[in-house]
């Protein structure tokens, strides 16, 4: 489990890490697919870190398939999320400043299932999400996805 340290430009104490997350709406466009993480028991968007040799869209597609069993295509970039004022510190003492890209994705195949990283999944409305123990840095991404704005958010 990781902890977040906040402070003026504290990100300089870590390395830059690019992460990608996916917003996958249900067929009615009202609910979003969330997974419950195995490591901290919190709900989140399917997401993970970019590996060398991958593009951002490939990272997102791979992470969705690894965590949910679903095959997706990328529809659009919802937003770019980063701050020099946050440092994520992992149990192994790795420290990162996250640059996160959040995409809207559409299911094109596969079957929804659990993985070694997920213990539960489900589709949730915006109101239902407010009641969940949720990974904090995903809250803004979900708000932006539900905003109806088609322009990319830069936060």
C-alpha cells in the first residue's frame, strides 16, 4: 500500500512515472466500471503504469485486460493529471511523482473477470461512487468523465 505526501514541490524527491486509467461506461452511458484493488481494498478505475516500449494507449488497453479480462479500444483522452506537490511513497520505498492519463475506453471483446490485482468489480453511478472507499487520485478523473465536456482536461 502506498502513502501520499503533499507539500510544495515534494514531487522532486521522486522519479516521474506515467500511469494510465480507463473510464468504461455501461451501455447506457450512466455507470462506470470500477474494480476493487487487492493491495488496499479500495475501489478505482482500471489502471496501471506504463512499461518501456509502450504507448499510453497500449498501456491503458493492457491494464484493462490484465485487471478485468476485457478488450477495449480508446475513444478519447479525458484528461492529464499531475502535480509537483504530491509524492507517492510505496512500501518498498519507491517514490514517484505521477503523470496520469485518463482515457475513455469502449469494450470490444473479452469477458469481465477478477484478476490477481482485483477482488471485486461492478458498474456504479456517480451517486453510488460517492459512497465507496475510493482511490483519491481517481476522484477528479471520474468527475471529469461525467462532466459531459469533450475537451481534454489538463490538471
